């Protein structure tokens, strides 16, 4: 049963990789504009939960509902379309296309959605300015610092004005100063656009930016606020 | 403060660290150890390691096989020529006297529906004649032995006319391999009692000493260009395959550095991995070669068809290939590792981005053109060593120039591309960042295609020259026949038989023989050119000359001197010699005097008729001269036929063979060069296709390798919801751009080189556009082929598993 008013909710998710269970009856829900930190030790199933919630992978059982959609019942193409239009992603590394400039990277999801190049690049330029990296437009990812790269990645995640942003260890490869700046920008931008943020991390200081924390352990979810 | 505690003499200090390990051995032993370690890694490197090893082995195997085939060419030609030399003896230099061990020998070569058939007649003088290779003894009277291919041809139901031509002889055996030039040769040897000293040579042995003609300059250029065009793609393929799985190999090498291996050791270990693949390739190449040569009997190139055992490389060449190919593979690896330093924590690529300079890349084709253009502008002899060197060097430089120019061209073109849809942008940006791997693989296409187009043009131009000549000569449907003549009556019988042959419209012919001036004490006739006497009825004579009037007993002196400055003395009332010397080294024969009738009148030879020049100096009606007095008279007939009558030419040949099987034929009906050139052109086309597929395989390796290195990025793009088709199209553009540029460059270079070569050999420049279009289409097919085969791994790598870090 979906908690009332939630934007995205999962119930009884089970997912195993071979004999090893990654999720074992996990439940989850998030409301619009809410930032939820998903915490837990390495190998607890945090990333798997995020991938199931985002429709990147199908759980073995259980349901994921996004608004009126049952994600688990959509085809691969429908889930892909949803990810293009409604979801944004920030990963720890390996997410920017190295051969494209930063501006083109931010414009990429817009262009994949059919926005014309000039329009896409104008919007991308705005986002880069908002993320305080407007000086890196013409540079390639290999030519900028890790912190700048991660801000570009956040700008790209926000470019399509998604309703849910999935961030998997977004500051894992950054020093604390850069990490905090990225998180501040990400969460502020999300709140400004009323986007929900699923923030996977194993660092307590990162979780501090969230409205609510849940812990994944042995494939099960425990809501630190006692709410499912 | 004492830092070192003193200890009593003799006390053992257990705190002293162990001495450093002995320095590693140096020199060949160390090389061998590191290479062996690399080979062990290659063998135990898991699935990816085995794929890399298999790809390297496949590339090396192809290279080895190509080299072994090329190295077999001299042996093959020697074997082919050697069998011909061992079995032939037409026109023995010093004819032996008749004995128990001599045989009369004549050739009866014929053509059946455009296919040449070698025929030989024998008639032993005694009980112990020699036998040529391939048979224990000569066939008996009315019998013949045939090659297996001719036996099959004779047995075919449609070939009744050929069976009729050889119906005088019964097949009693098959000629063995050593008596045949090749397994598909059509030949027979028959015993004919009709053979006489007039129609055959007397010989006492089979086997003739003669040297094959050396390769002509165009032939040499062809061989060099073929080797360059074939070997370059193979080298490119090896270069591509050794890079497969680089990432994992580099991780392994980094791990070795972490435990103390130095940079040079890691390079040697990497070389060892490649050495393992190349040694396997060496074995595979040997097996490929052995399997490939089994196909030799089914292949005929330029009328050369050989046995598998003939395709054997020389021992030195085989040894060089065995040693040099694995060495080359190791060198390629070492060169590929330039600028890459394996550090304990990973790879450091310390080469700055390559700035591709134009000057030296242009220098190669410019130098090639500079060598060829002067030869094209001022055509001269091309068979001297300098000209051959210029031709070979110029062609090779032009072909290699294409390879050198391509990376620069791709860089420049993709560097200027802007805009376009996302798929296009992803591909263009990727190429802008790193076009090296794709360009490297495509450079093989350019050399192969440029070489193929140039060779094809060379073939087409030469073939067109022959075709034009044959078309001109064969414009009138006619066939000329000549052979030994006995008398006018025999000539008349031949003409009557020919006129009665189906399809024959007209036939004319004369009995002819040589005649010259009588020798005198003050004039040595040894070096005189003989005049020609033609004997025939008035009706026949009128077909070759304008006669004032004619009846039997008339004689005519013509204006038909071949060299108007030479007076042969065949004038009315002159006594001439019917047995003139024949300018050979044989003793001058005894003169046979005969007086030209004083009543002989002047006649004018008909103008050039039917493309045949008439050379008669004296025309006689049959009763003027007893033809038995002529020396080795011959008969020549010209037969016209109706093209619409089926097999008219074969009927004419059958008639001639029935009258005199040793009669020879001269006609432009069948152009043998068409078949020769068609075979070569087909082979080149197939070779180009195979080469392009090989390049395609190299491109797949390079594309999949790139995809593998970017699998995390692909998974991320998938997470964003990127469509599979988007990335599929991007792969297509990424392949298509360098291939299209390579094709354009290859076609330009191939057409330029082909035009130059054709101009140099004095042939018209003709481009076989359908073939050029076909090769371009195959290039396009390679793009689709590579893209199609890259899609499954692309989609596999777009799976979310790539996002997992734990």
C-alpha cells in the first residue's frame, strides 16, 4: 500500500544477485521536495534499492509506484522514457561523457528529450551558472577538477527539471569542502524545484543534508524517523 | 648518544636485515624469463586473455599464410615450367638419325569452344622409343593417352564435336601428374601412323632446355602491389588485435610493478603475451597454408594451374617467415607501448596528444608520384632495372602515403564538424578526442582498396587493349588454316571439304613454297630472303590477284615483294632455286633449278584482303610446275563462315583435323586474354572483399574495446534513459566517418595510381566503374557489418550492472 501523498514508493522489494540477496523485503517512500538519505554499510543493498526505485533494474518481487505508474509493470522502453523525463541522476564517477564539453554534457538529457540544440545549450548554460561552474562551458570533463565535474553532473541531473533526483554517493570522490558545496547546491536546487532527492551515502555528514534518513541493512530498510 | 650498540667480537647480530636479493639476471636469459612469464599470463588470462590471444593468432596466421603463399611463387613457377621442360621437345636442335630409339613427334594443338587443348602425335621409328614423363610407354597405333581433365571433357554429353575431332584415337590411359603442367590441363598424346617426316620432327628424347621468361615489369609491379595491398591490412589487424583487452593487461602489469617489476620487465612480459599469440598464429598460419594449397588444383590464374605440392616455399623464405613474423608482432607491441609507463598504481600515459603533421605524410605520396609521373610523361623502356625500381618504389610509396595521410585527414575533417543530432555529436566528439584506434584500423582498408583499384585498372586497361585488337581482327568471321602441303590435289581436297562444312560461306587457298636465286660464284645466297611461289587454279589465283586472263599453264609475276628494295630474281625466263637456304645453321642444301616460264605475265596482288597481307611473288597454275619439286610446300586456307550457324568454327576445325591433324589455326575468334584477365580480376575482387572483411574484424575489435573501456559511462547513459538506438546510431557514425574518408582517399589514390600505371605502359586509361562502385558498396557494407556486430556488446554494456561498485 502506497503511503498517502508520496511521490515514489516501494513495497516488499526483493532482489538477489545469484544466491546473494541484495534486497530482502525493502519498503521505501518519498514525498515531493523531500530529501531522503539512504544509508548503510558497503554491500547492504543501498545502490540496488536506488536502481530499483529508478527503474534501472527490475526487482525480483515487490512493487515500485511512481505517481500513478507501477514502475515494475512498465516495459523497458517506458521506464527509459520516464528516466529521461522525470528522473535525474548523479553518480560518484564515470558519468560525464568525456568527449563532450561540459555545456554539451549538461545539454545532453535535454537533447535526448528532443529539445533543439540551441535551446538545450541555453538552458544548460543557466544551470551551469546556478551550480557556480559557468566558466567551464567549453571545457571537457578531463580538463576540470573533480568538484567542478560533480557540479556539472548535478547541473545535468537538474537540467530536465526532474521530479526525483537519484544521487548515489555524489560526494564519494570529493574532499569535504567540495563535497559540502556540491550537496548544498544539489539540495537547494532540488528544494527550489520541489524535486525529491534519494541520496545514497554511507557518510553521516552527507546524510545531514537530508530531511529524513533510512538505513539499509541486510536488504531491509529501517526508517530512522520511524516512518515507512 | 650512541646510536650503534657495540657488540663483542664474534657475536652474531640477529637484527641485521637480510641481504638484498641477487640482482636479476640480465641479457637473453632475462628476456626469455620475462617472455615466458608473459606467455603464461596469455595462456592463463581467462576469457578475455584467450580472446586477445585468439585474435592475435588469427591476424598472425593470416599474415603467415599470405607470406607463405607469396614465398611459394618461385617454387611454383619452377615446378610448372619444369614439367613443361621435361616433357617437350618440339624441334630438337640437331635432329637425330632414324633409329630404334627415335620417334616422329608433332603438335596438334587445338581449341574447343574457346578452351585450348594441347595435342601431340607420335610415331615410333622402332621398338624402343622414349616416353615422356607421366606414362610408361607410348600408346599403340590408333591409341591415345589423355589428361584426366580432357578425359572428363570428352565424356561430357555436349562435346560430341570434340569427340569427333579425336575419333581416330582410342583412349587407353591417363597421363600421370608428372606429365602434366597442372591438374586441369587439357592434353593428349596419340599414336598416328599417318605422321610423316614431312609433318613431324624426329627426336630421340623428351625434355628440352629452355629458360622461362623472367617476370615482365608490369608483372613485377603487380606482384609488389599485391603483396603491399595484402600485407598492410594484415599488419593493421595484428596491431589492432594486440591492443584488445589492454585495460585488464595494464592492470595486471601495474600489479606486477607493485611487487617490484621494473618498466622494462613489464614491457617484456607484455611482449611475451603477444609472442604466445603470434606463435599460435605461426602454427595456425602453417595449417591455413597447408589447407589453402589443397585448393590449388581448382584455381587457374593466368592459365597457370598447379598441384598442391608445387605450392611450397623455399626453405630460406620459410625460415625467415618463421623467425620474422613473431619478432614483428613483439616489435609492434613494444612500439604500441611507447609513451605508456606502467606505474604500480596504474598506467601513466605520458605522451602528449599527437599533433599530426602534414609535411611528412604528404611527402610519401608526393615522392611516389614524382617517381611515376616522369615515366608517364616521357614513356620509354620500362624493363630496365632503374625503371622497374621507380615503378615498384613509386607505387609502394603512393600506397603507403594513403595510410600516412588518413589520420591527418580524419583529424582535420572531424575537427571542423559541428552541430547535428545527438548521435552524430557523440560520434564526432569521440573522434575529435581520439580518432587513433578507428583510423588505425581503417588505414588497412585504404591500402587494400587503393591497391585493388589500381591493379584492377591495370588489368582492365590491358584487357581492353587486347579486346579492341581482337574485335578489330575478328570483325570478319574468318579463320585461317595452314599446314604441310603435299600437292595441289591435296589442297583442292581440303578446300572442297571446307566448303562442304556446315556454316562455311567461302574458302580460298593455295599451295605455297619458297624459292630463291640460284647461287653463283660471285653471289652467296645464304642471306637472301626467299620469294614465295603460290600454286592454284585460275579460280583460286583470281581470289588473290588481278589477273589479265588465265588458263591452266599460265604463270604470273607479282608486285608482292615484302621488301621492295630486294630483288629476288623471280622474273620471266630466269632460272631460280626451288630449294633455297632457310637461313638456319644447317648446311646449305643442294640447289634445285627451275626456269620461270618466259611467258609469265605481270599481275597485281589484290589489296589487303580480310586483314591478311598477301606476299606471293610468283603465281603458277598447277600444270606449270611439278609440285613434288618444291621444298616443304605448305598449304594456307582462309575460311569465312556464318556466325549464326551453331558451332561453325568447331565444324571447320574438325574438317581440318580430319584432313591433317597437324594443321594450325590462326583466328581472332577466341580471345584467350579475356579468360586470363577475368580470372585475375575476379581474384583481385575476392581478395579485396576478404581484406575488407579482415579490416571489418579489426574495426569490431577496436570498437568493442572502446565500448568496454566506457562500460560505466554506457551504464550511466542507460540510467538517464538514453535509448539504445541513440547509442547504436552513434556507433554507426563513429565507424562510418573514418571509413568513408578512408574510402574516398583510397579511391582517389587508386584511380590516380591506376591512371599513371596505364599511361606508363602505354594503355588507354579505362576505369571499371561498376567494380569501383562495388568496392565502395563493400566498404559501406563493412560499416554496417561492424555496427551490427558492435550492437550486442553495446547493449550488454548498457546494463545497470555497470553501475555497481560493490
